[in-house]
């Protein structure tokens, strides 16, 4: 029987994807980077923090409320002060630890180099699956080897199909259609004996290498009653602004 394992903090309402935010109110999760190249890592991280009930959509759209946790102001200030476009998962980890004053558990795992990719890919894939089994999202980074370009998305679920794991993702670079829970699928190739193995991005229709993950282990989300599945061997709020811009540009300042 075909089964998709989803993370815990997902609410699907009126054709839109929500999560419970830091105040246990529903907040729309998906945010789109528009034509801001190199910002996918930031936008994916913001979605991660919403799933982890650390921020809300309003915290990003509007001036932070005086009663909001101080880490939100520190994080936004750090992101606004940086002029660099592309950011690595390691850099995002450092910004999180600094903003949260080390009161958050966040780890980054990266495959060191291509020649070790096949040997270490299984360990990375196990970490992805184990975190999803706990009901927690995973931020992944990957690159297109023929173009030397990188990208980052948030994984919210997975399923198995023979020697492939399908990762159901929120991709900040493309639109999120109405009545959908994910907008991209990444295939992890479990054929570790093939030295030429590659993963696959379905929306781009291109082969990729998944090279890194960012994990947040948080007590804000309950991980109880999660069914384990075996691993296969192979300031003004009068109007609501749209977070997925119809124009090319995003409305976020970073």
C-alpha cells in the first residue's frame, strides 16, 4: 500500500497550507522568494521556523510586536544587515544560534566532496528519514552538477518506491498552487552501489546531488504517537499582504 509520511504540524484548510505558530494560532506557511536569486536558503529556513512554532507569518510581514520573543528581532536584524545573496546552511545555523542565544538545537550535515558522496549518502538519507519519522521538517540543499547551481527546499513528507525515496517539498522558488500541500518532489536514489548515482528534481526535471541538511530539534512540537516505518535498504494589519507575490519580486526585504 502506497503511504506518505507527513510531519506533525500541518493544517490544511480552505485549500491552503497552515501550521500552528508560536502562539498556537494558524499561520500560512509557504513563502516565495520571487526573483531574488540566492535567497532560497533564507526562505526555506523561515518556513522551517514556522513549522517549529518559533515564528509566525505576521512576524515576517509586519513590525515585530513588543511582546514577541527577542530572538525574532535579532534574527530579522541579522538577515537585513547582510548584503550577500547566497547563504549556506552552515551560515544559517550560525545566525540561528546567535539570534536564539544558543537556546535552540540546530545541526547541519554536509557531504564533504563528490568522491565520498556514495559512501556517505546513506547516512544522510537515514538522518532525513529519521527526522521526518519524528514529525519534524528537514531543510535540504542540493546542486545541479551540470550548471554548478545550488538550491534549498523544505521537506514535509516522504514515501518509498522501490529504490527511491520521494521527498515532498515546499520550494520557495516556484508557485504554490491552490489545494496543494507540496509544490516539488525530490527523488533520493538509494542505489548506493552505483558510483554514478544521482538524485532528481521533478519540477526542474534535472538530475541533482542532495548534499546537505539542516535539522532543528525542538521541544515546541510534540513528537508523540508517530508511527515508525522501516528503512528500505536501497505593525498595521488592516489588510493582509500576499506572501506569494503575483509580480516577480517578493515582498520580504531580505
